[in-house]
């Protein structure tokens, strides 16, 4: 069974899980995606910043001042209140917590109590840990705590991680296209003798690179023109600050050879690039453009008609993926628009209420 399926099985079985793996491999992003795939919520806390009072609640006298009630931060609400939806409760880097924090978390794992407050029965507890030796702050688990959890080790396979990147916004899709060619660049931890050990490629930093590129895709006429002009300097600085200067230069140099049309040009009839990865980035950029527009029937119809024409032009896989993103945007916004041609083409498009 793959690591992905093992994690999903543990979540469904409601077994407290500790996922141990090197820093920066995308554990948090993957678990957030698991919560989304379940149609649930994602609550993330970092053990190193948690105090026992955060977990147990702040004691407050009741109105009669003859007993105490325990009040939790609002961010804990989903862990207490049951709205019928599953909740992934991630305790990130759990083995960087203090002994006092471990003792408070023991009740969470063993009794499903936040202090004296029962947890929502739909909460699934998942923890991540960095192996001792890879993180100066990581420590061994107390035996009593460890014995109540399921330990798994490893990384999400590269193919699964790239597939996840393909489901995100346009900048992430673009990064996934680059890394599908340069897989050797996905993870490059700095050597001990390296002068700069702060900025280096990892799944976590590539996730952030995708966010940076997505911002430029939305704010510039062309990301690639920006990469070649003086306007490209801020972007180079940002990306270099995430993965290092040499890797950022190589990434933007690769961008020079690409040719992705602007969303409005695509909507006005410019054809998609012939390469599948660039065609997908282009199609997702159209959906990203739509999500940033004011809601209107006109813009909905414009994108819906473009998806249909793209599908009929032979880009079926690209159009289907972009349709799914479009559907997610429409549904999340609760937009009541309907396109008969879109539904008849894809046979599976549903709409917001």
C-alpha cells in the first residue's frame, strides 16, 4: 500500500497518526489536501508554539463564581463544535514541543479531550515529525505518547506530489511543468559547508514559488515578458529568496523559451500552446482570471463557451481539468449560473446554489 493510501486509511479509521519525514517535503500541504478531498476542515497547530493552556483552555470563573469554565481560542472552534463535517487536526512538528505540551497532548490523543472539553467526534488527529538528527529542535517521543499513535515514515511519491501541484492555481501548474522536466531540482538540501543554508529547493519552497508565479501571472500582461524585463527583478528576488539565486536564474531562463498567451487573448481566439503542460497552464490561467473578476453572467458565459470550444478543438483532457477548476470556483462562490452547452459537453458540470 502506498504512503498516500496508508495515510488516508489511518484518517478514515480515526487512528492518531504520526507521519515522520524530512523537513520541506510537503507534509502539511498534502494533509490540507486530504481534508479538502474529504469535504472537511483543516486545523493546523505547530507544537513548538503551543502551551498547555492553549490546549486545555483558559480557566474563567462562571457567573456564580463557584466553578471554572475553560475557554479556547476561536481557532479551536472546529475541534469542539460538531457541524457534521470531518476535521483534520494537524499538530505540526510535534516532536519539537515541550514536555508540558506533550503531557497536554496525551489527553488529546488518549481521551480526545482538550483539557476538560470533549473534542468533536469527527476530528481526526494527524501529527508530523522531523526525524531526530535532521532538525536541531527535534526530540525523541515520550514512550507513553508514542505507544498511543501509529508511526509511518517516508515521503509522498514525486508523481503524487506533482499531481497535487497540478490541481492548484496556475502558478503551481507552471512549476509542476518545469519540475516534471527537471525532477532533480525538487529537493536540494544545502550541504553543511554551504555559505547560504537558508534558501534552497524543497517541496515546501516550490509550493511558495508557485504562489509567487501565480501573483505575477495575475498582475502582469505576461509572466514571461516580466521575466525578461526590468520588471522581472522583483520576481527574481522573490524566487531567489525561496530556492536560491542560481536555481531562480535557471528557472527564469527556462521561462524564456515558453510562450503562454494571456487569458484575454485566449478568450478572444488565440490558440492554446501545442505542448500539453503549457496548454494546461494556459487553461488554468483563464479560470484564475475568472475567479478574480466581479461575478457576472457575461464573464461566466465567456469562460463556459471557451471551455466548450477548447474541448471540441481536441484539447479534451486540458478542457476537462480546467472545467473542474471552473466548477470549484462557481460552486464555492454559490453562483447560480447555468450553461447548457457546458453541461451537454462534459455531462458532469454542477452549479452553485
